[in-house]
C-alpha cells in the first residue's frame, strides 16, 4: 500500500485528526448519558459484594483498568475473562456481587455465553454497549449505551474511539460511585500507602521541612548583613526573624533584598526588623505538604516558615524546591 504521508507535517496532521476523533467520541458519550447511567451507579452502590468486570479482547483490556479504578476508589472489584469463566472462574461469583459487562457490539459470543448462568443466579448485570438491540443489552438488568458510531481508524475496524470512550465511561462510573459513597482523600491514601499518590495524600510539612541547622532563624534586632550570612549558609533564600522570646515576628527573603536594593535604601548595618516582612504567611508542621504546595503556588512565593502552633516559634522552613522534588508542584 502506498504511503500517503510525504512529510512530517502530514504525519502530525493525521495524528491530530485521530486525537480529535477520539475526543469527539468522549464528548458524544457524555451527551448520550441518560437515566440508565444513574440507575447503573445506584445499583452498584447497593452491591454488598464485589463488582465483577467482564470483557474480551480490547474491551477486556479496558475492563482490567476499570476494575482497578473501582477497587482503588472504594468499590472492591475484580476482572474476569469470559473464556476463563467457562472453565471454572464463575465459581468466584456470588449473589451479593454485581456484574459489569463490556462489549462494543453486544454480540460477542464468548461474553454472551455466560449471561444465562448469571441471570439464573439473579445477579444484576450492567452492560456497556453500542446497541441497545444487541443480545447483551436485551439480557442485561441495566444497559448503558456507548454513544460511539465510528472508530477513529480510517477503515472503521480497529477499536480506537470505542475503547477510548468505554474507558472514559468506566472512569465516570467509578468516580461518580466514589462520590456517592463519600470516599475521601483519607480513604484514598489508605488504599495507596506506597507510591506518589500515597505520598501526596499523606506526607506532612514536618516530613519535608528543613529544620535544625538548616532552619534559618535570627533575632530581628541583628544587622541585615548577619541575616544575609545565615541565608547564604543555609542556602534557603530566606530567614525567619524572631523576638526575644523566640516567637516569629517577621520574614526576610531574597526577593525582599532585591526590592530593598532597587529602592536604594539598603544599609547592611541596620537591624533586620527595618526591612523584614511582618506577619508573614506561615504553616504548621502537622499540615499536609500538599497544602504548603498550594500556598506556594497561590501566593507565588518560594518558601514558608513553619511555626509551632503553641509557642509561635519557627521550627522549620518548607521550600518550593523540596516540594518539586517530591512531586507536589
């Protein structure tokens, strides 16, 4: 077959077209949602057992991901291959479970073979399929229509738009169910104790802040040049200013220094309190690190002094660089 792409521009143009086609498939699916989707979500919320996702081929690959998303968002789920079901795996299904069957055509032979068994057990069957006239849809408790009429494949053969939309619809199902169940960040963290998700949801400011000799602190009455020495030594770009009781009363940063020089009113022998920012933004050690990241991005600052809520003394500093390194920014 003759290659129709003669330049890199042609390749990019065609790839962009495919992406737009698949994006349109998701939009069409969104517009095609109706009461049956809501019924499906409510039925799954009532389920006392597992949610079992079934599919074959590309739908099976999508099914594995949907089952994983359901499990990670508070709805215990497993994926079953329909052929393996016919060779013993049906034994894992009980009457407290609910079934989600994925089939674009709704006429997949391997999938439809197990439907009579599921119906005989009175197990609710939710199908996601293009045709509500298909054998699968007609034998389902609830049939959710996948409103995709054409694949992004130029020959309308390779599962592309249909699998993209099916995955997105599965995500909508899982996340809507998660909201209905009141699944929180704390629940999510418990299901993801390791990896970046768990870290982002559970890590506290105290776990990331620079403390001890790396925590830049100086009395507000000390000279500005002494404050600059501490800022340089700790490589923090800022210093917390305290009173005689050790309580935080101000904050001085590299940005403050540049502004001072710009105004031409800087005397390195003057006390720091003449130049520091009073009543600075602060955060507590027990706050989540993601909250510190939010403040740094929202306020467009580089770091935040961390203070003890009882004594008001600066116990650390949390820096943008550390948050970036850990994936919070």
